[in-house]
């Protein structure tokens, strides 16, 4: 199975100028642990994850309504391509950043998210 076939069909995204609160609400609404932060040229500028909420917001005294997601997102983003196999994607997620849980993929102008849990379900 190709990695693109295993990606979420409609990945959760927010614009780079969105507030952290909007990013968190998008994650809650979509039942996901991360959103891609998309710039004005429709490129992935960063990723905002549950881990970012914990590390950069929860004890920092920042108000999520008043801080830009750009200020608290993770960069750079690990990206996959159409040529990336599921095994390569899984290896990247395990080896990098203390076991990242999702790998971003930009293809045909659309952002897709390959999640660790999705890979495990297809094994």
C-alpha cells in the first residue's frame, strides 16, 4: 500500500496567522493531535501538536486566544514524498524527534498527514 493511500483524506490545517486557540479548537473538532500551519503560498510552514500545547502553552502563562500559532508551532516539519514507503515513514517517525507521531506530506497542492496510528492499523 502506498503512503498516500494511508494518509488522512482531509488533513486538519490552520493559516499561519491563526491564533493558538483556533488551532487547538481545530484539533478538537477534527479529533486529531496536530494541525498543519499553512502559509500564504499554501506551503506547510510548521505543525502545531498536542505536545506544543503542553510544552509551549500550558505553563507559559500565554493566552491561546492572544498568541499566534506561528509563535508556538514546531519547525521544521518532517516531510514525506510520494516515493516514501510506509516502512520509511515509520522509520522516520521512530528515529526522529523522540518518536514523532505524524509525518507531513505535500502533494498536488494538498497537505496530507501520515499518522503513526494509521500505519499500525494497516500492518
